[in-house]
C-alpha cells in the first residue's frame, strides 16, 4: 500500500510539472476540477489494487507504472462505476479484418518510409495521401498514433507509455475531435487508438466513420475498454472492421506488441501488393516491347522491299542516258566503211561529246523517274525539291528562328496589351516555346525541344499567308490571349498540366489551313471539305484533322512522351476545343457555362467541369480582339471585315446566297464590329468577368470600343467617313463632337450620349440577323 501511495504522489508531481503534448488546451494544465477528477480516478485504482481486482493474486501482469502513466478518472458518464481494471486482455489479430482491403494506389503507412511528398516540391493538401516508398524498414519513431479518450488521466498514461516506445503521439479528448483531426487536419496518422465509451461519438462510431471513408479506410484502429463487457466489445470490434482490442489497465509490453503486430502486418501486406504491382507493370512493359519489336521488324521488312524496288527503278532510269550514248557508238562501229561517212561520223561524235559534257546529262532520265507511277507523291516532292537545283540540301531545310528574348519580353506576353503586330512571324514562334516552358510541359511530358520547334514551324507553314485575318498572326494572338487568362488571370488553378497542354495546342491550330471563307460558303459551294465532313462544322473538323496529322509525323510528334491514357484524354480534349470554336454552337456553349457558373461551383476533380472551362477559354480567346486596346481592336476589325467582303464578292459572282452581314452594300465595317460586340462578345465577357475576377476591367474596354464604333457610324451617317478607306482615330467620339456643325451641337451631343448609353444594348440591324457574326 505504501508503494502504491508513493506511485500516486510521483504521478501527481509529474502531472503538475510536465505539460502534455497539447499543453495549451489540456485540462491538466488549465482546469483544477479535472485534477480533482484525476485524483478520484487514482483512488479508484487504489481500491481495485486492495482487493477489487479478482485476478490480481492469480496472475502477475506488467502494468504501466504510475509515474509514467495515469489511471482512469471519472467522467460525465460515470465511467468509474462502469469501467473495471480487468487484467485479462482479449486479443484478436488484424488478419480477420475483411473491410480493410487496401488498394495499391491508396496511401501507405507514413512510419514505414518516406512519402512521395517528401521528394516533391509540392505541398500536399490537408487530407491528401500519397503512396509511400518502401525503401526504409519499419520504425516506431516514424509511426504517428492518434489517441482518443475522454479520460484525461488515461490519455496521459498512454502518452507517457507510447513516448517511451518512441511513437509520435497526438492526444484528443473525444471521438468528434479525433474525426476532425483525421478528416481535415494537416497530419496523417498510421494508427488510431480509441476508447469505446465516449460521449457523442463512441469508439465504434469513430471506427465506422473511418472504415466508410474512401481515403481514410486504410487507417488501422485498436479499441480500448475497461468495462465488464470486454468480450462483447472485442467481438463487435472485429465485426465492424477494427484491427484489435485492448482492456484497461493496459500492460505496456502488450500494448507495444499489439501496435507493432498490426502495423507490421499491414506493412508486409502492402510490400507484397507493391511487389505484385511492380511485377505486373514489368510484365506489361515486356509485352508492349515485344509488340513494338514485332512492328519494327515488319516496318524494316517493308522498307527493305521498298528500297529494293526504288533502287531498281532508279538504276534503270539513271542508266538510260549512258545506254543511249553507248548505242550510238555501237552503230558507228558497225559501219563497214568510215571514209564515205567521215563527216557524218564526226558530227555524231561531236553530238556525243556535247551530250556527255552537258551538266544535265541525267535530266531526261530524272524526269522519267519522277513521272513513274510507282513513286509516291511525298517521294516525288522530295526528289524535285532536293535534286532539281544546285542549292545544297542543308540550305534547303528551314531552321527555327533563334530570336532571344529577355525576361521583360517574356513577361510582356502575359499582359493584355501585348501588340502582336509589332512582331514578325519569326519573332513570334520562339515565344510559343516560352509558353510551353513556363508551365514545364517539355519536362513533364518529355517533349524534345527540337520536335516542339518543328511542330510550331509546320503549324506556321500551314496557315495561309494571303488571308487578312485567319492567318498565323491570329493563331498566335488567340494563344497569347489564353496564355494571359492562364497566368495573369489565374485560370490555370482550375486545370491540370495535361489540360493546359491540350489548350495551347488547340489555340495554335484552331484555324489551321483556313481558306478565308466560312462554313456557310463551304456548304453552299459544296466544296470537297463540306462533302468530306457532311456539312457539319466543316472547317473546324478540317483544322482538328490537320492538327493530328502533323502530330503523327515523327519529327513533329510532341505527344510521344504521353502514355496511352494521357494521349486519349488529350486527343479527346483537343478535338472538343477546336470544334467549340464553330460559331454555330456559340450560344449552346455560352448558355451551358453561364448556367453552371450561376448554380454550381466548378470542381477541378471533374473532367467535365475542366473541359467546360477549356471550351470557354478558347472561345473567349478566339473573339478577344473586341476587348483589346482600341488600336488593336480597330486593326483586327478591319482585317476580318476585309475577309467578309471578299467572301460576299465571290458569293455574288458564283450565284450563291450572299451572307447578309458580309454584304458590303448593306453594312459597314463599324456596323459589323458594333453588332458583334452587342450580340456575341459582350455576353461572353460578362461571364468571363464573373468567372475570373481579374478580367473585370475588360468590360470597360469593350464598352469604350463600342462607343468608338458608334462614333464611326455617326460620322459615316454624316458622310464624313469613308468605309472603304477607314482611318484610325485615337478617340473618334471627340472627332464627332468637334467636326459636327455648331447648329447641330446640342442634337449631336444627345446622339453621342444615346450612343454611349446604348452601347451594351443590341442594335437592330439587318446585318445582325444572322448569328454567324464571328471572325471564326
């Protein structure tokens, strides 16, 4: 009895001097009432040790010393009367837990090894889990245990004991807080040690929550109790998925053994699963490599046959001039008498010498070769371009522009006021590489820079130089605009790297090989493209097809580093993105996005939500010129109206229906720009301002541009502005006020005011009756 009293005194001394791990909120430090409760619990232990423990004389157990631990204390549920200190413990191994199957992709125990997050610069989210690396052996010092017990004294007992075994321990006073720590806390736990009887959320409730959660169900749980129904609790623990069960008071060696057994069992199982997964991956790689080798062997065989065939054709063709020369000489030699034909012989010999001395001795045979039907068009093109002139082969291969930009220029391309017209196409191409590199795409997707450069050069070459609007400059402008959305307007936060990869490709290629005549013209003229794509998104389907035709070329294949799933996902996304630029579907895309924006938050984890954002971004980028600074908006508007008027001219000549808003006799450049802002662009950028707060200033830019076009319409109405040779004015609204006659000054002031107030309202016009008012 004296020894027990000494243990109690030592415990009280340590409780008053040694803070608990959560000393800032611990009842042992801040609540004297809890201290009394703790003392009451110790008296209960004394009572049990003096005779209430019927097994104490029959079986000696290694109990936790009081100076390192605490006893049970009374709580609001009268735990003193319900909890007993039965020394016989009921144990069950964790192998019976059928509810704790662990997927190889789920997080592994932190204590066994260093997690992936330790190797990455990225900070994991509060409740994120990553697969761990099994390079280290199991070590208690790396195990994190969450202890949940409403008994303050019992928590301290477990804390002191587990600390002695070098475990990392977190203490919480009830099941509700324990669940918050598991589900929303920054820490990840390898084991939960919880009391059964707790207020609000019992240990069984906590176990059930953990097992039902898709992320946390891997965490093993050991339940504890000191009541008389321990065996029932033990059975219930196993039934609902717990790993083991302990009765109080807890023997320290038994506690360590239980914890180590549970964790080592899970560690071993996951080691086995990892090994099986690695083995399956290696087997899959082997099968894939074997198939690739088989395909390569077949390709080599086909190429060998083709080379042999070409060699035969070439040999026959190239030898023909020599055969011709030889035949002429043989004819001369066959003549029996030379004297009578001396002059003729000399003439023929002279002709032969002249032919042999010619630099084009093989030209006739070369022409015969390229006319051979067995030679495919690509090879013919190669032969003509490489061997029909004296220019060296090296000089005939275009090289990527080597323009070097400083850091300021690379920052400028993130800005909304970037002026694309200040740069040549050779200047713009290296900036596209910078955009890819800014998002680490070459590194993440293993893109060789030389292939990225070749891809950009090929895309540039396929845009038609004679188009005023749909050319490479427009493609770059759209790409740079979307790049600004991603960087300066923070749209990248909603997307993955693969999404951004697909988006940049789509922006560059969304008008690839555009003929300068829209879908309506293609369908009315029944062009080859309209027949090929059955009149459905004719040009957009053509652009998407050409994009992947380029990417299929080995020299331009920037997708070769993607795995099969990544490639399928990127192709699906790029096709949808390019098709989204068809203005026939404009209002469908706009309304869907607006509805989602007003009713549901966008979820980055949902593929459908991300694709909707991607479609929205490329559509805004495609018509962004109306939101650019005035001088850029003016230039782009002139260019697109030039294409429109050219199309209407051809439609008139060919007898096709003339598109109303393109008919030069019925509309003006200013009217086209104003109607496009009213009916198409303004509603779209209203949604943009709501979605990306950083873009809200664009609404003022659009409004000012609309006022300027209204001013041009006023000037044209007064006959003071020539639509065929529209001149740029810094602020045409001022020009209107200053140039109008003084007698009409008040009336004109009213007109300008009316123009300003109606800039956001649709203007009624015959030219705006058709929805297809976009430059796309």
